[in-house]
C-alpha cells in the first residue's frame, strides 16, 4: 500500500474534500488490510483477494474504497446499512477477516492529541491522524461466509422475471407464489410508480 499521506491526499481528491472521515477511512483501510495480510490490495493479484463490507454511507466509505481499490462494480465492496462507522475486511484466499469499528469515545479525546487547535473540525482531522489505533478503533476477528453468488467475478447466475421479463443476476431474484420475480415485481423496492 502507499503511505498514509499519499493515500489521504488521493482519497480527499477522489471524495471532493478532506475531512475527519477521510482520515478514519484511510487508517481503517490500512489497518484492515494489514490484519488480513494484504499489502497492496488495489492491484493484481491481491485485488481479487479482498472483499470489504462497509456499514455506513459516509466519507469514511469513500476513503476505504480509494485506499483499497474495492468497488461496487467489481463486487468487492459490499454495503450493509447499519449506520455504524465500521468495515469488515475479508481475505478470500485465507478466509481471515477482521471488523474494524471507529470508537465514539475518540471524539472526546481529540484535545489530547491536537492541543491548541481551536477549530473542532481541524482538531478532529489532526487528532485522528496521530491517535493510537487502540484509542481510535475496536478490532474484532470475525468469520464471514461470503455466499458464492456474492463473490467478485463474472455473473454466474441469471434468472428472468416471469412478470416483466427483466434479467436478474447473481441470485437476487425472489420466488413468490411459484413464480420467479425481480424484486420490483415482488413489491420489494425503494420507489413507487407515479
């Protein structure tokens, strides 16, 4: 992996601004990859060995994606909407997985690590850069059984919705009343038609 400052600079550029979440995300990505034994996850062959489950759709997620190279379109970035500043890093080759969670208590400790900075945003930014890992993060070794149909790579499964005819990939179809349906036809959707 590139060094922290290089990753942070690139992450901030890709995200659109530098913020405390970028610092947390880059540090989380570096720690997670180190724990699972990947030192350069954004290039081959390691790019095929990593899946990251992020639990929040905030700045840190963009930083994690930038630092590791995981992407939704590559099927290596998985979003689990828990609303928690956490990510689980999985090495598909070894099965080793760690969940790294940002500690809320670290917010109250920023003055200890960036004294003399009056602006709270800037103080958090600088403190999170130097805060010891065990003060900033909780780390837990976990088991993650990645379903075969969630693995990165080419589409393995396709089904056709028997209502609208759309092709549904990667075993995301629904079986309802003896029919194969897409989620929309099954009534499992985030929108409603006008």
